[in-house]
C-alpha cells in the first residue's frame, strides 16, 4: 500500500547527470520502503524526475535526507525545507510550467528516459552554433556607411 512518496529531480546541466539519475533510480528501486519507482522526463525535456512510492510515511527530515543522498536538485531541496517549515506543500513536481512548451512525460524505465533525452538533444555543433547566435539575430546597423566607396578605396 502506498502511503507517501519521494521525488527526485536530476537536472541535465549537472555534472554526471546520467550517472546520478541511474544511481538514484536503482537506489530507490532497491529501497526497502519503496514499492515502485515512476520515471518522467521533465517539462523542459532534458531532466529526469523520479517518483518513489513509499510503503510508510516519512518525516520531512527523513525525506529530505534521502533526497539529498540521492542527489536531488540542491536548490529544490533547500526550498522544500524552507516551505515545509512554514507549512507549505513540498516534494512536488509540475506537470506543466510557464516558459516550457512541453509536458512531463512518463517513461517505462530510466534507460528509456535517458535514451529519449540523448536522441532529442541537438548535436554539439548545432548546440554551440545556437548558443553563439543567441541575441545576434538582428540586422547590422550600416546607416551612413557607403560600402561601394569603401570597396573602391581598398583597390
């Protein structure tokens, strides 16, 4: 019987994100108090969300300790600690977020999720080119420059 849950968010930009996601998945799957683990791709399409269904109720402190041990997003755990201290909801995922076009997608296992993320990433060349061009898509201001006269002067 599922009495509680624990949520782990592994962001794509973290060092060794794939290894952290695999480690967290298997640690949750083999935890004596976890009945099953659900894997999602985040709304941005690059991160991993793990949801472990617990067979007993964990205290907030125990849940936060396990989340930190499993490399949950440090900012997220800190904010949950602060929110929990004043009685707000913690340990949540968003199925949809402003600024992201996608929705969280459930996957059959960690390997399928990691393969999907890898297959939808732009090639390194395309990614670097897109980063380099960010903010540089305007028309150059050439007002007052007579290119024909400059070309003639060079000859």
